[in-house]
C-alpha cells in the first residue's frame, strides 16, 4: 500500500496544514483508509474508514487525494 502526505502552506493567511492518507489492514482483515490532518507541528485528528477490499480503500484514497490537490495541497512525499 502507499502512504501519501500532502501539505498546504500560505504565509499570507498564516496557513500551515498537513494531510496524510494511508490504507492499512486492521486485526479483523478489514482494510481501512486512515486520514490524519491538522496544523504542521501539532498533533492532528485521525479518522479511520473501513472498506471490504483493498481496491475499494485504494480508490477512496485516490479520490480523497484528488480532492485535496484541487484545494491547494501539494504532495510532500510518497512511500
């Protein structure tokens, strides 16, 4: 699976945000899309959304990534 970290920095608006997306299996065999977001340098909020197959979770990750890129986030790193 791939993890994606995005960030949006706008000094004029005092905006320094990050957004992380990852697909991970849980202990019960369900694949979850893990979303974490917040200000850079601070603890973020985390939301985990379960999907029955890894393909559905990966598709949800791509959809969320595209939405964030449209809002001005840039990909920082892929691993």
